């Protein structure tokens, strides 16, 4: 059991993303509009949704998660934290977003997606950590569909994916607006990047 701010708790299923630097920093990086309606792409056990609900009592979060065990854990986390009116988890492939939601249904999207590339050697890696079902192109397409005009997509990823992420976002009408580089120690190489994309925005990046 993990203990989150404001009395919230998080329980994880085997193979799920642990509560890590990725999720904590992304939740802090996100700027929620008033009464935000948030879509969490690849929501796992509901970690990001819980962190955002703990921070902002007026936001609502819909999670889309492919793995049934993670989805069931998310439902349990929602129930235990009495968030049934503010959070939901849908067990589905995020590529089905255009079939499930009307375009522009959300004011904000978030994602802590898989980082490890697919391939023969990756099959032993838990699904939650593989990018074969969640490549940047699919991620951006789903976010762009779900976001209203002017809405923001926040995500954390590996630095070597920066160019691919920005190019995919641009193809789907989103521009990178903020970039934050993360290091575990001052002398270390950059290990993670935090990005904010905006639908329909003009170019202009704050580093």
C-alpha cells in the first residue's frame, strides 16, 4: 500500500508501474484548468488519477487501461478512496478512444506511457512497460481526438523519444509548449523528460 497526499491510498497489482519519480513528477508538472475533465491514457492502477484528484478536488479523471488486472486494481483504488463520482477506469485499448468518446470531450490528457521498445527480447517484459501497443503516433492521435481545442496533453517519457514525440504531436495538430528535463543527480545525464502539448497552439516552447 502506498500513501498519497490528503489521505489517499494506492494499491498496485503485480507487474504494474510502481509509484515512481515518473508519476510523482508528472502529477506535479500538470497544470489543470478549472473543473478539469482529464483523460488518462494507459492509466494502469489509477496512480495519476489518484494524484490529480488528491491535488484538485474539482477535477474528474477517466482512465483507459488495456491490462485487465491493472484495470481491476484501479476500480478497487477508486472504491477505497470513495472517488466513484470523480474517477472511472475503462478496460480498453487506447486506440479505441475515437470510438468511445466524442471529439473534444476532455480539457486535459495525461499519460505515463510504456518506455521499452517492442521486439523478440521484450516479450518477457510486463505489458505495462512495453511500447508496442502505445507508440508515440497512437498516443498523440488518441490525445488529439479527445482534447478540446486549446486543451493540453501532459506526459513523461525518455529523452531519446523527444523528436519522435514532437513530430507525432505536430501531425495531429498539437504543439509542444513546455519541456522539463529530469536528472536523478546533478551530475547525471537526463533520464526523463516532461512535456506539455497544446491542441491548436502556435509554435513556442518554454524550456
